[in-house]
């Protein structure tokens, strides 16, 4: 086989592979994706929406782009910057707030979805100069270093303890017949696994939560 024949064979083989890959993609893509074409962002924005947010016991009426996340509504429109924007993809938990007592990642939900619901942020946990028991425990046990995750950690812990009191099990709960699983280190770590601490202050965070829950450390 001379040099010209080798080159021809190589090009032919590559062409076959490329053609086959393209055909495979075309047969696996949803029909709607093929018909939709490229994304068109040139159209007009959606009409603004009015939402009434009940935050930390106060009512706030906002007119927002309906695509505004709850996190951005809190931070950019109400200057409640205690809830942090970390990953903005629901992976770090720094933006955790409480909706009707249940913890939620505020970066993953739209503000307009929570019209009239009770929202609690880190700013609403203390009563005047009196810290929430979890806030006091975090201070006592040095449960933070840079502090960026702390507001989300504390809000998540408040929601987690409420879940525990209701008898909700976790992935590591050994006895599902228990009315209220014991908050062991393993239970707390599992239940708080959605909140990441880049400084790795996890042992102190666990100790603070156990103290606030009335569990011996």
C-alpha cells in the first residue's frame, strides 16, 4: 500500500465514523429539539408579576420579572443579604431559608411561587438581641470560620430539628419504627449533608446542633 492509498483509507474511515455519530445523534434527540432550532432570546421579556412575600413577620409587595429566584428577590430587591449565593445550583446550601417552617434552597425556586407563604431568613431567627439557640450554639462551639455558609447551615439546622421532632427518618436511621430517631453524629451529618462548609468546620457544627437539640455532646 503506497502513501496515497493510506491517506485515502484514513479519510474514508474518519468519514464513516463522523457520519455514523451524526446519524446516532439525530435518531436519539427528541423530535421537539430538532424542530425547535436554536434558542431565540431576542423576544420581549415576560410581563412583570406582583408578589406579596411574608418575610420574617413583615409583608413585602414586589413587582418582579417572574423568572426572579427567591434568593435574588431577597438579596437584590430587599437587601436581605444574610442568605448567600454560593453555587446558585442548589448544591452548597448557602442560600437555605425556611418556607412555612420547611428548609428550601432559595436559589432553586421562584419568588412568585411563594406568594403569601411565611418565609424565614437568618435575619428573622433572633428576637432582638436574643440569639436563636442554634445561633448561640454556633458561636459557643465555633461552628464557622469564614462564615459564608453559616446562615444556610443555621437555617437548615432549624428545619432539620423540626423534621426530627416530627419523627422523620433519614437515610441512615437504623430503626424506622422509632417515633423520634436519636440525633447521633451520623444522623446529623446525613441530615445536614446538603449544606457544605468549605472550611470543614463539620465537627463543631455537629456539636452546636447537638447542643441546641438538647443532646449531650
